[in-house]
C-alpha cells in the first residue's frame, strides 16, 4: 500500500493538480505536499500520468484503469482519453522473452511451427499478441502470457484483499457493498485468466451463441498449438474498437458496431447464461465493410474472463429489464423481492415508487441525454435506503454491463438503449414465460421429483434407525438437549440448514447500466 501511494505521488496521480479545486481542503493540502515529490516533466494529461502509474503498479491495477477508460460520460473526457492506452497499448515485454516462452511451450524454437513471427502487435495487462504465419501459409495471432504474471497478479490481489479487509473493519458503511466479496470474486476470475487453455475453452463455449445469433464472431482456435502460456487463433484483419479512426472511417459504421456490442452481450447473458466479461474496446475487432456495402462483423477476442448466470438469475434480470421497457415499476419491484434483492421488511410499493423516480426521467432518452453519473448516484442512494447489499454472483454482470454501455456511448452519442435492448428482451420473455418456458419448468420440476424419489429409500431407512434408537432409549427427544450418548449408527449425522440472503450491489442494476 505504501508503494502504491508512493508511485501515485511520483506520477502526480494521487491528487492531480488539475482536479485539486474539486476536493475538500485537507485533501487539497495533501495533494499540494505530494507534488513536491513528483517527477518533473510528466505528461500534461492527468489521465496519462494515472495510466503510467497503473502500468508501474501491475496488471490488476491496469485492469482497473481499463474499466475507467470506458466511461468518458462519467469522468472527465480528457482524463479518460489519457487512460485509453491501457486497453491494448501497454508497453510490451521483450521479444527474446516471448521467444523463450514459445520455446518452453512448444518444446523447441518457434521456427519449428511458424515461418515468421512479428514483434508485438498489441499488449495489455496480462499478455501480448504477435502476428505469425504457419507452415501451411495461414496467418495466425499468437498470444503469449507475460513472464511471472501469476506471481505479480497474486501479489496485486493480495494487496487489494488487504485494502478490502481494512475498509470493512474501519469504514462500516462499506460493508453493504461487500468489498471482500467483490475482491474474492474478481480475483478468482482474474486468476483463471492466467491459463490460456481455459481461455481457449471459453472461446469455444462462446462460439455457439455467436453462430446462432450472428451478432458477433469468435476467431477459430488452433488447439494443437495452445498451452498454459500460449494461445494461437485465426488472425482477424480489421480495426480494434479502441482505434479512434473507427469513428470517422467510412469503411466502418459506429452505430452498427454499438448495436452489435450491446445485443451480443444481452443475448449471451439472458439467452445462454454465459458472456464475455471483459468487453472493453481493446477486446473487440471490427472487419471493414464488404463489397456489398454491408457493415463488417464484430469479432470478440480475449476470453480470459467469462461471466455466468444461473437460469434463475437469467430470468430475474430479463424480467427487470423488460419491466423498465414496459414501465411496469410494480413488476420490477416484485421481481426484486422474489429474488431476495430487497429485504422483506420493506414495502413493494415504496420500492416501486423509488424505481419510478429513476426510470421515468430517462425513459426513451438517448445516451447523450442521460447523465449516467447522476443516475448511478441516485441508484446508490436507493440501495442504501432499502438495505440492498452486494450480490457476489452478479459482480461480473454488473462490471461488464458498465463496460459495454460505456463502449456504446463512445461509438454513438445518440445510442438508443431502449430500442436496442427491446428485441432481445422481448424474445427472452417469450421464451421464459411462454409455452417453451413453462414446459422447461415442468421438466425441471419432474427431474427434481425424480431425484427426491431416488433418495426416498435412504431417507426411510434413516428414519427407521432414528425411531429404533428412540425406542431403545439411545436418545431422548423429550429434553431440550439430549443427555444420553448419541447412537452409533454411522449413517445418521446432524444437518444444519443455512438460509442464503440474496442481495444486489446496485439495485435495479438494469436502470443504472442499461438505461
């Protein structure tokens, strides 16, 4: 923590001079003192200085900066522009190290597998990508993990875990947000990202919704060349969505890209229960227009972090968003209570009224007309009023929603979230609440009944043993606390049933991130 503070001080990123007038005077004083120790000649853009500090601190900090870099509507656009290089322009590691890692993975020099290998084309927090050509002549993307990345990421997450513990200990108000649960969930997802075999499996899993929906593509995999530290895929010609020229180049359609980004995320989440959970601009490539003039494909890359929703969560959150589309705030409130997101001592009508206060002012508005920072602040206040807490299993969904919505706003300032979401959500509702959904519910119930019947003989035997033990005097059920020695039956063991309280970090997250 001391090192983190010192690095921020040296880069004039602790309390940047450009924003000192916006903070209370004690913080302003700390910032003034810290600038005495700042290195001279740093970039004028405070975002660039902050990006440099995060690069110095390590990969977990870079990921934090990537999330901030998607929200120019909530932060100073100048600051966000300075952060944008963290998406795919982090300084690469040396070519000789990359070649050494390939040799270790492939059991020999890269020349045994490839006819050529370029210097790094793009570099991010945990890996970098090279362009290669196979012996067959096919051009491929070769992704290589950074050396010692597992150790560095583990250290970063340990520091963040300590900060979360301190926050919950000394700032009681933070406990509602569950910082320890957040870091635990995020850390588990990030550590899975450090095995490229798992990323290949995630890419393969997302190919199914890609083929069925047509909203995006996944590069073909070369399984035989992959390993823990190396991933080889089809090379995609096109531009990363982080490229500023994509907004003006006539070969690309930013409005179409924004629609595909959001619809792909919604369809994967609500229809398949699995989604790309790191949707910043550096992880999306768009192919140029075809000869027929149609917009090119959106290609998702970097599947290191995968998000999942259980069927129950898929239905709940599709219903929440559908309720906002229909302006049915009562139903939205009911879903929150059914899901356990709001404690039952609160009133449904009161919560519905609070949701109406959020939804009505922004209903039908385009992205450029919605001050998202104010909406999120209002939602944060509502979650506090209604005692809503962090729900760990939704952390990846909420984070990705924020990223995707920020990407769409950058691509299209007039982005219409309502009309973009409508066909996906309505189709999901028809499936979940229509004949297909009812039949699936019936089959699930029948399957649960079958499993229950399978356990019935064992349960009956246990009850019989318990009755015999009671009849023999081995246990006395008339006393509050059994005094006799418990029976030695082996198969009878005490069971404890713990009720799980489902809670939501940002209540009505659909309003915050989707509207």
